[in-house]
C-alpha cells in the first residue's frame, strides 16, 4: 500500500514539473514572438536581439520555476532546478532540430547557466513569506512628541533639559 502511495506522489510531482516547463516555454515563445514582431514592423535595433533572447529565457524560466517551487515547497530548490534543466534541454533540442545540426558553443553553455541560476533564484523568491506588521501596537515617531508626558515642562535630550 505504501508503494502505491509513493507512485502517486511521484507521478503527480513529475506532472507538475512538466506543466511548469510548458509554462516556461510558452512565456518564452510569447516574448520572442513579440520581439520578432517588433523587429519586423518597427525600427527596433537588431543589436538588441541577443539581450531580448536572454530576457525571454530569464522570464520564462523564472515563471515556470517559481510555479514548480510553489507547488512543492518541501522540494522547492529541486523542483525549480529540474524545471530549469528540462527547459534548457528541450530548448536545446528544439534549436538543434530547427538548425538541423547539433552545435554546442559558448552561447549554449551561457544559456544553460542562465537557466539554472534563474531557477535557483526563482526557488528562493517563490517561498518567501511576508511578515505582517501590526501598525496598531506601535506608535509612529511623528506622534510621539504630541503624546509626551507633561511632567518635565520641556523636551529632554540625553538627560538634559532643552
């Protein structure tokens, strides 16, 4: 019975990772499509194509990795890095199919490193908890001088009267 339970967890875990990779690829595709339309129909400088590809990669990996990390808070770093790795692998395979050859270059290594670092950062930021401040329990510094005690007849600074 325990084996059946473990298999259900692992299959849903990998389904979540695949969904996160799909979200990553979709976000990247949309950003690259917008960039391509800008290049075709405006005077968008072509020198910004490589930075826009990096930005699309970062935003795509960040969205998918943070989604995977939020779904699995106990394994957030593993989920985010696995999502980033699968994203980089699938992107490399798609790029190799489009070019009809396998090319491993410095840009490929840079792409992989950027994807993994973005996945790690997304994991850290996805599971942050916001601290709730109770503003009713503390008095702001502006109103402290209005609520001072009337005993001394003046303000005191370092135990001296002003």
